[in-house]
């Protein structure tokens, strides 16, 4: 009896196994590997001496957008982990800082590169840096290349820096010292300038910045660079400047004078400058022109109610802009006030 029961039990087990195998047949495909999101690699990490500190920079890897909502391949980069060590012990780099992009501090972006600085340095030491991107999900990406640099004491600030303010331009000049090149920076709205205005260090002690807005204050900084080591830049000297509008309006056209009883009406064609402030009218007695209006004239006509009792009277008109620049005189308008 026991043998029969054992046989029945075995048969039932085999039957159940067959059912499970048949039930699963055709419903289970090849195994799908679990996808691990990884941030892209940074391959252009570099370190350089700027403004008497070490600036480390790299091109942030592009953000890979999800193919659909909820896709696990979303690797939006949220931060960068920075490691620092000595140049001769690359295997012993230690955490230095974490740059969180949403916090918008501890870094700046210029020219498509992300910059941060390190001022904890000692003369003669070699330093190494690596950066790891971190996704919004907390996945750490692959290590960047290693950037190494030997800290050498940078040059001091340049000699006296001067500016000459022109029309929509500023000329910055300084005292040239042998063995040095120079970088010129412009602060915009208080933002720290990482990239100089000049594409490469300049040898001459003069730089002109053009295309500026008249009346706006600009802050410039000049820094010395060792000619023998263009990658080592010292602290700078700052100077402010305000470019000025020095261009007067055009001289008024078609000026004419007409007798109106005991007065004289002077009229002219209106100027079209956007910064026009008004006009001045000059009465010419002999060879000396005398301005006869007390305030700028807003219209393109003026009545001289105190015309002298002379046989001939001449007038000319000038235009004045909002910066106070006055044009040259119009053609003279001559009238015979009495026969």
C-alpha cells in the first residue's frame, strides 16, 4: 500500500511540473538586463593659475533626456564631485568638494566651461584633480581625466592702471614691465570675469574696449602673466570708467528768417537724432554770434521778439543732444529788417 501511495505522489508531482512548464511556455522572453544610468565622461579637465589661485575647469557633459516619462535612462546631471590629491600620488585623491548645480554657488560658467577655484595651495607643490558627474538619481558617473599642476608663486599686480573714456569706448593703459604679458578683464554687473577680453595675453601696455554703452559704468582689471609661463597669472589692479557721448548732432538744415511785424521768425528742418535735446538760435551782429534763447528750444522754430533796429540781421541754429554736445551752425539765414 505504501509503494502505491508513493507512486501516486510521484505521478502527481510530475503532472504539476508539466502543467507549470506548459503554462509558462511562450510567455517568457529572453532576460532583460537592468539598465544603470551613467553620466557622461569629462575628458577635458584642466587646471591653470588665474588671479593668483588655481582655477579648475571642464566642459560639462550633455544632459541625456529621457525617451519617455519615467524612463530609467534619465541621467540629468545635478552635481559634480571633485577629488584632490598630490600629483605624484594619483591613487590617493581625496574628496575636495561637491558642486551642486541648483545651488548656483561655488562655480561659474563661461565660454561653455564650468570653473571653480582652489586657494588652499603651497608653493612648489603639485596638485591633481578629478571630477565625477552625479545624476539627479544619485548615480555617480565615470571619472574625468586627471588635471595636474605645480603651484608656483604668481606675479604681482601690474603698475598703475589708467583709463581714457571715449565715445562708446574705453582705453585701458598701464606701465609695461619686462618679462610680462597682460590680460584685461571686464566685470559685467558685478559678475566675476573668468575669461579676459583679449583672446591671448598682450605684450603692449594698452587695450581698447569698444562697442560700449555711453553713460554706463564699467569696471576693468589688468593682470600680469609671466612671459615664460603664460599659464601663470597674478592678481590684478581694478579701475572704473564711464564712456561718454562725444558725437554732436548734425547741423540743422534749411534755416530761414521771416519778418513778423517788429519780430523775426526763425525756422528750420527738424533733426532726426534719437538723443536730440533741443536747439539754440544765435543772432549774428557783425562777426560775433550771440545766443538769444535762455533754454533749449524744443520746436523747430523760434521768434526773436527783441530784434535790433538794423538793416540786416543774420541768424544760425545749432542742435544739442542729451549729453550736451552741440552741433556746428546751420547755414546763416539773413533778413533785411528795414529798407
